[in-house]
C-alpha cells in the first residue's frame, strides 16, 4: 500500500527532494534508470544544451516533428504553473496517474539511491516516454551539460544554443569553462548542430567536437528579421519563414530547429516547417498577456537573454517600455543592471515570497547600488494594475525576470495558461 494518499502528497514528496540540492555526476541517475528498466535506451532522442533559447528551440523542433507525423516526447524545465508541463507527449502534459504510478513504484529506490529532484524527474520523463512508445524525444538539459542528469542518453543529434554566463554559482564565470560544460553533451560520432556563438565559445566547442569525432553543422544566420506584435518573420536558406513566437532571437531559434530536423529526417518539407513554426506555442517568451494595453511577459533572467528581449522591443516600439521585474534569489543583479539601465521609462520591482524570488526590498536596494531607480509594489496583481493605468498609447509594458513569477503573472491577468496541450 502506498504511503501517499493524494497527488499533492506525491508532489510534496518530489519537491522535498530539492533539499538534496544539485549533485554533480551521473551515477545516481544511471542507477535509478537501471531500477526502472533503462527506459532511456528504448527511444531515439535529440539533446539540447545552451544558456538561452533551449526551451523555444525544443518547442519548435517538437512542433515540426509532430507536424511531420512523429509521436514526440518533450522534456523541459522549469515549469511555469504545473509540474506536469515538464514532461509532454505530443504536447499533452504527463498525467497525474502516470506520476502516481512512477512515484509509488519507485519511491523506495529514490530513498535507497538518495536521488535528487532533477535525477528523479529526469527518470520519470524517460520512463513516461518509453511507456508511451514515442518515436523521438526532445531532451533539454537542466543545467550545464556534462554532468546534467539528462546526459545519460546517446542522442541521434546534439544541439547547442547560444552560450553565455548564467548560474555562476555552479558553472563559474569563465566563458570557456561554461562552454566546456555545455559541450559535455557531445557524444562520440554524434553530429552537433551549433548556433551562432562568440569566438571563445565557438573555439572551445569545436575543439571538443573534434576530439569526439562529431561532425559540426554551423548555423547560417537568418536575415531580414522583422518583429511585429504577433509574429517574427525572417529569411533563411534563401526562403521566407515566420513564427508565432515574438522576438528577433526567435528567428535564430527557428533556423536552429529547422537545421536539426532536416538532419534528423531530410524528408520533412519546407511546407511542414512553415506550418509548424506558424502555430508553435511556448508560454512565457515575449508572450502577449494583453493587447490593449500592450503587455508582454518574458522569463529572461540573464544578461544575454535580456539583451535579446530589449533589442526586440526596440524593433516593436519607438517608446521606452514600462517594466516590472522579479528575479530569483541567486541571480546576479550587477549583470542584469548593466543591461537594463536606462532602457525603461519606469521600472517596478515586485516579489512573491512563496516561490523563492528575491524580496522586492532587496531587489530595489540592489538596483539602486547600480544606479537604477525602481519603485517596489509588493504583489504582481498590484504591479499589473499599475502597468494598466500608466501605459500610454502604443507603449509596451514588460514583465520579466523569471519562470517563477509565471503563476502570479497569469493569475493577475486571469489568463488560462494551460488548456492541456501546446
């Protein structure tokens, strides 16, 4: 008989595993997967690492392959509202029933192995994909690459999105070292699709790829990128494309996705790619929360991501935006401040004490130390109300800084986040 009664009991148990932190090394993941019957060897996969763009690129690959008729598993993190979002098959989140079955069947193994939250969640995803008999699984790394729990797989293709500094407390601040960690997903003889990178990052990754005898497919840069309120259009491979995801950087993510799926299956047509890119959905990425007044939400939380978001906003509006920022407690205020300084007409800081984001007071003080004046409004609901009353015509409001404010943001707009599929 299970020690748990409700699904919430099981979620509480899973989240309690976070207290074990992040363990480096793959031994626990391998041992847990062995107890589960090594489900990760029963399906082909595409493995994606990088600092920014992993989620959007994964969603685009998923959309294209589904449009081409594949049954696709998608594993991403973190979630915005519900844990189930992390594991999807053909866009449908994993069911509570499957989560119950997995935890009840293997929770004693979690205890014996001393598994962490991410080791357990990764094993759950692989178990689900094997049970559902997916044709292909898109696997996003959680952190880094070399020692990430997902790195037990041998994929058909490895993909590395743009690499920049983030999670310095774990990955360090040396960009070459960070690149080496991301490049740790490269497997011997497995082709690599590589997004555009800074010279130091590219040099580091190519050196590792040569050692692994991995053929590298460098991404050709998209051109003629145009960002509107509803889509991003661009030219790539001498052809015109557009995607429903907003932001100039989404053109690169789309091109990376198309390059990857073409390598996986060269029978996939441009028509199928266009259809898939036009309808792809990936919440929390320059997502329109309100069109009148004009308010977007983006999870960007590091310098590179914020540069991309602000560049896109400049293309969309000739007015400085109003901003609402909330960031996780472990984020580097100095790096963020350097990017957002003088980019907003007015900036509001807010918080949510229940989800591990920085207090509004601490964030306000930290920004002031870096010559950024912001006012604090303690709840997202009140911050959104402030935006709605202060935005001028054709001025944009941006809520940004974290996945962890997703629930509060969607609630403030009475926005139905997840209808069951993406």
